[in-house]
C-alpha cells in the first residue's frame, strides 16, 4: 500500500534552516501533485507549498513565500521542503501529501519542526 515517510524535522533557532524530506513508495509518484501541509498546536492544518506533477509548477502560502522552497525528484520518488529564515510561528507538525484526484490521496505521519531559542 502507498506510503509517505517524512524526515528532517527538529529544533532550530529563529533565523535557521531545515530541509524536510518525504520518501514515497508503492504508487505512481510522478503522476501525483505533492504538497507540504503543517498543523500548529490548536490550529487547523494549512497548506504550506505545492508542486505539480506535469510541469512542476509551485505555489506557496503567503506566510512562507520567499523563505521556503518545494522541490521533487521523480526518479527517487522524493519531495523536499527547504525552509530558510525560520520563525517561531513556523513551529508545527509538517505533513507530506500526495494527490491524484479528490478520492485518491495519501498522507504521511508528520514530522515536528520547532523554532525556538
């Protein structure tokens, strides 16, 4: 069955950087739109960044635009989120998401990112 496994989370000081990775398996990765979401304590899950399956087009939440970069490697079935200039408000559990249609989608288990001095 399809699987998404996130890694790369941790504790970082404000202004620092982290790179999240998401390893996909057991589905046709290159056909899927891939996204990163996050959910802070007590808040709803929100879209952080998305990358398309065909042209690799990207879009970002306003709060991270210019600081975060999403990328994908279809050969390795990986998606990445490079996070720079991290702020305390970026603290959340970050989830990898794969979508083919409204009824075919997968979620990872999440990785914690904590930005604190």
